C-alpha cells in the first residue's frame, strides 16, 4: 500500500518491480500480484467510462 496517489503507468511498474526485488531469494521463484483500488477519478467521469478489464503478464529475466 502506498501512502500517496499515483497514476502513471511507469511509476506503477517501477513500484511493482521494487517490491519484487525487496529481498533476494536464492534458487526460487517469487509470485507477485498487484491490485489497484481507490482510484482518484471524478464521479462524472466514472459515468462516462465503461468498465474495462486489463490483464498483463510481466516477465523478468533471471
């Protein structure tokens, strides 16, 4: 959980990547799920936007 609002894709990705590398694991695989909630959007805009589902599989060399 971050104590501040972020909205840029690059910042979200960098934050997720930093979580992945918090502690070096020896000969193992780490599974990391990222969820986004409490989006800072105005109510008017919510009415205009249709619901979209986004799934992304991130891959890192190791």
